[in-house]
C-alpha cells in the first residue's frame, strides 16, 4: 500500500468535504420537500413516505450510476458537471412545483398518488445527481490512496455525518428562520459552489452554459411566481396563512387560519362569540346541553390544540368567569392568532407543548371540559386517540366532566370515528357521535365525538345561541352499517392503525 503525498491528501480531504456537504444538502432538500408540498397535500405519513421513498430511490440509482461512471473513466470534471447539474435541477424543483401544482389540484387523484407525483417531479432528478457524487469521488480517492478500507470507511462516515447534520439543521433551524424557497435557492447555490473547484481545468463553454441555464431557470421561476411563498409564516410544524373570510360572515370582517392546506377556523373581528364553523359551534352547544347555560359560565376548560383560538376566544367573551387552559404545540400559531386573528391570550393559561404532555404534568388539575381540536385534517396525532390518553383525560376531569373531540373521516362508514368511539367507550359510560348533516352520497366530513358519565337524552340538538343550527346524534345508524364494530380495534399506544382506518380518504379523491 502507498500513502498519499501532501497534495493528494488535500485532494482526498476535498473529496471528503464534498461528499459531506452534498449529503447534508440532500437531507436539507428532503426535509424542505415536506414543507413545499404541505400547502397542497398536507402532512401525513403518506406524504413523508413519498418523499423518503422517491429520494432514496433516486439516491440508489445515483449510487449505481456513479459507480459505473467511475469505472468507465469518470474524473474530477465529471464530479463538477454532476454537482452543477444537481444545482440546476434543485432550482428546477420550484419551477416544477409551479407547473405541476395547478394540474394536480384540478385532477381527481387521491392524496397518495398526488403526493408521489409532486415529489417525483420535483426531487427525483436532484437526488439521482447527488447520489452519483459519493461513489464517483470515493473511487477517485482510491486512485490517490489504495488503502480501500480506510478511504471507503471515511467517505461513508462523512456522507452519513453530513446527512445527520443536514437533518437536524433543517428541522431545528432553517425552516422557521429562512423559509422553504430560500432554503432551496441556498442549496442550489451551494451545489454550484461545490462544483467550482472541479472546473479548474475545464473549458469555459460548458461552465458558462450551466450558469446560463441556472439564470434562465431563475427567470422562468420568477415569471411563474415560483419564488412566492404561499405561507405567511413557516414554523417547525406548519405553513401558516391568514386569509380574508368576510364572505363567510353575515356582516363585518372575518379572517380564517389555514394550516398547510386545511382551513382550521374562522374568527370574526367584532363578534368573538360568532362561531362560523359548525363543528366548533356544536362543541359549544354540547357544553351548554351538558351543564346548562348558567353553570357553563363558570367552567374550567382545557383545550388540546389552539389553532385560531376560536372557541377559547368565544368562551372568554360569553363567560368571563370561565377558566381557559390551552396546549398549543406551535408558538408561531399562537403568535399569528394574536397578531392577525383578533385573539388576546392575556386571561388564558397557554402552554406551548404537546397536549398530552401538558395534561400529564397538570397532576392536580381537574377540568370540567376537555376539548381536543388538534386533528390536522387527515393527519391524526396518534397519541391523542388512544385508550391511554382517554384514561389520562378522565383522570384530569371532574366527575361530571365532558370530553369532546372532532375527527375528519369518510361517510357513511367512518372506521376511524367508530374505532375512536369504541376506544372512548372503554373509559366513559356514554359516548356519542354528532354531525350537522346527513349526506346523501359518499363524502368526507367532520364528526364530533362526545364522552362523559352523563347521558344526552335527545338525538337532535338545536342551537341555544348563535346561528340557527341543528345537529344529529347518529350512534345507532352508524354502528349498524358498514364495518362491524367487532372488527374494529380499540386504539392503544401500542396499536393505532389510523391510516388504515381512514384509507378511503387517502386512496380516493375525497382525501384532498
């Protein structure tokens, strides 16, 4: 074996640094991909499966191509070309999004297929190109230092370390401080910078052509509006937007909060008690029916999820004597609600932590009402639907307390809702399922599930305040059709197959 001289050591070190940085960039792109497509398909295990699967497929193909290229005469110029092309196609992902999004939004594709096509069109080629780099540069390093185990081990370690750094850096810092489009632009520029040292002995024409392609691509992205961020703010959890919703109100000004692609709730500027979303209004009416209007003015509430803070805000306006505790995991959501959605949290106890964790810590607290409004469209927080969570909720409620939660599911056979009801029934004497309409055809809809130790007598609930609305308890008809209850699981921390329960939403156009 021959040890490399000083010049070769520097070249090997540069090869290693390039592998480290390109691997980090790929993981930055991968994490950012979830934020880029979230406004169109939301965030779910299926969208992340598409992202991880497509990028790993591209990386695998790139590794294979890089190895073959290295054996067939690949050199440092080859590495420079690949890195520059990766920079071009990284930038192209923003143009691809602006082209593909309108087509997929108009299509009747299901959420799984749409997620896959978004990621395939945007990130497959960059991942292939970045995948070529590691085997190509590792082979070039072996030509300078024939200690195969030493070189291969070092390059693999640097690639893995870069991936780790890229993952943590993006998840903890980059997204919420710089925004997804700025990150993609920075990744593209970084790949070009990595390519430059490999172009030292290369003719200028290809280099100028690649640079011109990147500039032209940037102009196309600008023309297509691809630089425009659809998010008002980006946090570690959501793409946050506030839109005018005055058309939803009978009078005055109203604004709506959109989390990723889901309209969460609507707040009226001058009428905080105006509950425009029927499911939010229903939750309020269930409290009135359970406790009576006079007693409801002095209740102690716990909200798992704040969002637009629509119901906590209404409670403050209608019942100044009530106590309101909110666990909202995303502080950026709370700040946006305060800044733009007419919310004041001065008289609320707000925790910016996971709701289950907060409840665990509040060991001496006893609430009259626990409301779970943390379900993000069809992205279900698994730990808030299990029997263990139901036990925790019950232990933090007064004996006469009421638990209410909303769930998005299919109609007429909402397996998720039925399994959740079965789970709650293991802990509460009375569990009811409510809707504001009985659809005449298959569709997705929002259900409200209530659980307590007290029976609600009537199957029809009419609004006592606010808009004239009516809701229906559908326990009996729902349990008697579709999937038999004995075939549905009780959710536990060990087994929460919610994706299987809502597969009809994920695999049909109703999911989008």
